[in-house]
C-alpha cells in the first residue's frame, strides 16, 4: 500500500510541475508584451506556490486584513483591490486545484489516520445564495449603466468568495478559536490606529484620514481608521464587539478576560469616535441581543458587571479625548450644527428612498439593474456623472435590493437572511457547549446589529459581512459534527 501511495504522490508532483511549467512559459511570453501583466502574473505564480502547498495558509491574513479597505490596497483600472478578496479567491482556486490533484489518490490510502475530507463544503445558505446571485445577474438586463452593473456583480462574487473561503477554512473548533483571536486582535489594532488618527488630527501629525472627516469649521474629527468612511468603520466594529462581549461569558484559556477587556475598551472608544448614530444604535441592539440570549444570568453576574464596566470606561475615555484633545467649542458646534446637517441628510435619504420605491414600481420583477440606482437617479433628475462618487445610494439595503433586483431579488435576499438566523438559532437552542453557544450568540448579535445599520446605509458587499455569514455557517457545521445539532 505504501509503495502504491508513493507512486501516486509522485504523479501529483509531476502534475504540479506541468502546471508551474505552463505558468512560467506564460509569464515569459507576457514579459515581451506588458511589464504590468508580467509582474502581476509573477506575483500570482509565487502566491500559487505557497497556496498549493497548503491552501489553508490564507485564513489568518484573510481575517486580519478584513478592515483594510483603504490602506494596504492597490488600484486596478479605477477599482480598489482589497487583500481579503484576493486571499479568498486564491483559497477557493487552490482548493479546487487540490481537489483535482487529489483525484489521483485514493483518499483512504492517502489519509490512513482519518484526515478530514477536503472537498468543498455545502452550507445551508447555498441555495438562497445561488438564487440571490442569479437574480442580481438577471437584473443587469435592465441596467442603463452595464459597466457599473457588472462591476458590482464582480464585487458581489468576490464577497461570495470570502464566504466560501471562510466556510471551507474553518472546519474544526481549534481553527474557529484561532480565527476569533485573529479577528479580535485585528479589530483592536485598527481601533488603536483610529485613536491615533483622532489625536494626530489636532497635533499636526499625518492622519491618513480623508479631508472631509478632518476637523473643519469647528466640527470634531471623525475617524475611519483603515476603511473608507466612519459609518463603514463602525459597521466593521459591530461584528467584532459582540463576539468579544459574548466570549466574556466563558472561562477559556484561549480567550483571556484581561485581553478581551483591553481590546473591547479600544474598539468601543474607536466606535464612539466615529460619531456614527447607526453604529451607536447597532451597538445597543447587539448588547440587548446578547443579554436576551444569555443563560444562567446569576452564574455570570460577575462577568456582566465587567461588561458594563468596560462600556462605562469606554465612555470615560471617549469623554477625555473630547475634553483634553479637542479644541474648545468643537463639541457644542458638532452637536448643534451637526443636528442641522442631520436634518438635511435625513431629508435627502427620504428623497432617495421615495425614488427607489418609484423605480421598483416601474420594474417590479427584474428591477432596474444591480448597482444602477445611482445612474438611474442621475438620469431621472438630469444630473451629470463624471466619477464613481457621483452615484447616489439609497442608504437602505432592503429597499436598494428591491429597486435594483425586483421582488424576486428581494425575496431571495430575505430567504438568505432568514436561513442564517434560523440555523444559528437552532444551535443556540440545542448546543450544550459553552464556547459554541457564546460564539453563536455573538454572531447573532453582530448580525442583528448589521441588519439594523443596513437600514441607514448601503455597503452590503463589505468583506466582513460575508466573513460573518461564513463564520456563522462554519460554526453551525462544527456544532452539528460535535453534537448532532
């Protein structure tokens, strides 16, 4: 048996050699055509060697770089390419290559120790996700700006790649614990960077903030760390804070309370400095969900006191930042002038919402085309479009989906949402594992917080949203494997 196995492994090595030989020849040919494509393909080639050795190697960087939406990215043909999407796509590509290559081996002979089957994992969200993506694709028939429509479709597919990469990489409890530690550490790092941005904006150091969020006209600086906007940064933190809070319920050496509390202090302080109303409301909703789902309240009374203490301390830190660092008068200016600005912003959102519903009524079945609310709105009101920023958004995900993909796309999205909630709820009701229960409650709380925030803004295809979906379904699978939930 060992001799046969060695022969099959040798055939795999030859197969791998032919793959790399073909890529090497292609790189050589492109060297005479375009230096850019040569460098790009050479980078892909080198990454391919690493991923072919172990496609799971991308999990840690994928999770760590989730919030890097503006920094440590690169531009290609006017589009921003994020590392998390690249790593997710590489993971899936080399997972498929792994399946093809491993086809030369009898798995029982190759894995005498009972190594886990390495096939692509099916998930409860598979069918609703497929239907949702199909309705998005079909809606492009009505798009008046097909270039933007297909660009949004590519973004959606990259987000789905994040989902399937996470599901296929997190296959056991040990990997799940490792992933959560990386997630919380990354959030703490970018939160610390966000706090630096706030201080730096008042003492003249580089901030890496967009100009419109710096302290101007007496307003407070709003931080967005490594993301594009304060609202988006708040959205990212809303998936991590509930997970960290829920982990305070358990005593596990993998999640030290002292470290969790410090990280929560950083994340909550950063969330407050985004000055995001949707973020504040989402945080309150997530905490309410965690408390409603909590078991044995008396047993964990001491931990709940710690949780309350963390948020009180975060408010104190936030207040000190404002009083000590922010110039005198900026707080009152931000409150009063900001209130006036919010009235105008709310009125504008109401106009967009009404326009989206009108668009739905004009095309109730196929919609106006994914990503085409902005172009359609500009055309409707005779507005010029010279750059991506000129395109308006509904700032309400359900209504935007309804307008752009029609009633079928909306129902598919609702099916996707309900499938996630129902499957997590089953785990919460039946599992007896404290770690699984706590993470399920954290994922549910984060998902509800995001769901609320998506009623006020539109980046539905942010990488961390699809990470949360993937991690949730990986948790469901692990729970079923361990306890038959």
